[in-house]
């Protein structure tokens, strides 16, 4: 096992992380939309309120209050129901307890002195967020990673260790008293994206794994979920996997293979126009949903939408004040207007292509893609094909690959190219 995971602790990755503010299940969907838009992830932890204000909780009590992680796709799926579409004003005022999928196993509280390798094992088993107390202090802070967060070296908690090297000297039996009792309920959340960002900074210590192809590392998950482009988009919600939250929208070709033309995922819908997207999910085909619908007489327009929707300059009729119906397009989902999908003669055209890589792309290149696009996954296509889908690489696949024994790592294929040539988007 690479020593970088054995001699670093969870606390090294939380330096500079902001304090977590609890979002309660009694808050409205409208509040959740704002919170997700302002968050650094495409989902937010949802909590039950404390039974007594000001009480000091144990980790077990706090774990019992955790409900689940609410993401953008959960909200869109909830708003796409018939009842919500009939009364959208009422829907966005509904509490998020009706939209969040309860799953207490997605978050786990850990001590900041927990070894990073143990944290990675938890995440490989399905934990998506680690709740880390901010009031704890441990010796031997990793200078290398603290520099990435703060832009300067952190002072060691123990001045006597200021001249020592980067080896950690962890005292797991001594909790901090430097923060006083005022910080006993302050925590920060460590996500899998934070772990991938840390791994990117330690590529040399993990060699040759990062420069090996994802296919040779076995990081490609062939068991992806897909929906055919001509089927209703709402069908994707009935087969949505837990991790990652994504469904590939594909076009079938004569030889039985699938060509990816888009995706329906939480990361793609992170900063979308939720009401417009919910209407589209309920009324359009999967192909129309992912590519956007332009002015087309064959497709009726959704009703005028108030939440997160931008009204064009031409939305009023000759200054009379009557608002036109807003048409759904790829802009409503937050897609890049300059993008395009390379699909040959496919009937579908859109403004945004799914994030893809080749089967020969290196693991480091795929990680860099995910971080630069703030994505939870990358679709894998064949090398010499026109977007023929073969699998997907997600967080869990990357963590499994980098924690393998170094002795089992395949040799680096220098012909696989550098990062820039491997990015497909």
C-alpha cells in the first residue's frame, strides 16, 4: 500500500475547510435549491433538528439525526411528479423531507487523527461524507497539503516539532483543549472530491498507478445504467443507481452497441432551472431532455417558471406585461451553449456533450477531468469509435484503483499520452 495513505490523517485534508452548517429536513425545497446552488458539492447533508437546543451530543446521537444527502436530481425528480407540476408554488414550499432519500450510511463521523487509508476504505464501502470535528488538534500537520489550502505553511501545534520532518506523530488519546468548549459542536465535511484533490497532489508517491490506463487498472465499471433516447426521460428515474447518481442517454446502433449522447445526473443538474427541468423530465423524451428543445411547433412549451429562471428581454408582448411561455432548452439545465454532441447522422442535436474519456486514458487524466468539471463520474468510450459507450468511472472506482498494492500495478504505457490529449471535453 502506498505510504501516502498510511502516514497521512483525515485532518490533513480538512485544513481550510469551512464549518458545516446543518440543513434541516423541515426546510423548504426552495431553500434547498438555494443551498445546493451555493454549496461546493452538488448535494447537501440533511439533518433532523436536535431534540433540545444547546445539548451536547455524542457521535451516536449525531449520527441518528442524519437523514441523507439531498442532491439536485432528487429535487428535480420530486418536482416532476404530477402533483407538483399541477401546483408548483406549493411544491417548492414543501419540506425537503418529501424529497430526500433517507440513507444514514452515507455519512460517518471520524476523528481527525483517523488514518487516511481507513477513511478511504469507508468511502469504498459507500460513505460519501466524513464528518470531522474542528475542535480537535493533532500533531504533525502535513505541511504539503496545508499549503494547498492556505497558501502558506501552517505552524505546528507543538513548537518543539517545528524543525521536524513531515512524519506524523499522532496522539489519538489526547483531544484538543485549545479551542475551548465553544467549539464542541463545530464540524466540517470531507467529501470524496476532497480525497481526489489530495491524490492529485500526491501523484509521484503513487507511481506508476496514476499514469496507467484505467482499463489496465480495472477502474472501468461496465455495469452502467442507460436509457434509450426515444423513451420518456422520466424512465431514467425508475432505474437510477445510488452511486454515482447518473443515467446515460444512449442511441442504439445496428450492431447492438450503444452510442452515448448525453446523461441525466445530479452533477449535470447542479445549477439548473429546477422547475423548467422538472417539466421537461416529465414531458420529453430522454433524447430531447439531454439535448434541449429549440423552438419547435411539435413540442409544447412549459408554463412560465419563477424559480431560478431568467426571463429574456423579449419575454413581454409589446410592453403589455403579458409574459410568454418559457421554452425549455439546454440552457435551462445549465449546459454550455457552445458545446455540441458529435453524433454523425443522429437525429439528436444539442449544446452539450457528456464528459467522456477513452479506455486508454490514464487514471490521473480522468481524475483531473472530474475535478475540472466538478463531476462525480466520467463516461468511458472506445478508442477508435464514435462515442461507443463501454462503461463509467466514478469515485469508488478511482479509490479502489489507487489503494491497490503497488506491486500489482501494471507498467506505464507511455503511448497513452499526457493529460491534455486525453481530455474529451
